[in-house]
C-alpha cells in the first residue's frame, strides 16, 4: 500500500512538470504543432507565434516561460535547422538543442560559469553568450542549412 502511494505521488509530480512547445534543433515543426495545445499554451511556453516565409526557409518566434524570445528557422521540409534566443535568462538548452544537447555538454564540459560558450562541430554549432539579464545565442546544424541562407541572418 505504501508503494502505491509513492508511485501515485511520483506520477502526480511528473504530470505537473512543464512540457515545452518547441521543436528541438533537428526536430520537425510537427512536434511544435502537436505541443501547441491550449493546455500547453496556458501552462507553459507559447505566448506569441509568427510565421514568415522567405525563400527556402521559414521562421517561428515565441516566448518561453522565462520571457526569452526564441526563433526557430525551419526548412521547407519542416525541420528546425537553426535556433536563436535572446532574453534575461539562459533558456533551457536541453529543450532547445534536443538530440544535440549531449554533444554540447560533451564538448563544452558543462562549464556554464563562462560568459561565452562555443561548440563548433561538424554536426552542430552552438554559441551561447551573455550574463544575467542579457543572454543570447544561436545554434544550427551545418548539414541542414539551406542553400543561399546566410548564417549572418541568425540574430
């Protein structure tokens, strides 16, 4: 009986954890659409979204629950090839980088105390800069960047 109460308590806590309405780097926009249910919107992330199509990619902008502006750059196939962020606090990079977060940690070594963190690999590039109340960064997958896209546009 005590075990059942512990399991119930654990499940109750897990259900209350936030889920984010972002497609991680390399993920598809479908995961964004699937996560954007009204319950998720009210509980967690998406305050505003906007889509703009330019040539061979589109962008989606949203605010996370910490007030960061996050922009997803999406291929015509619906894959997130790049992300940028700007805000008062460092965003949840585990969520933003998705499957690339482990590469980020392995290369960066978890040294979150530095003001600038750079990971420049063939598989992923991440630049995270700033200090409290002024964080910004970008991440992209070089192999997925569309032809004609300028990395200078990642702002």
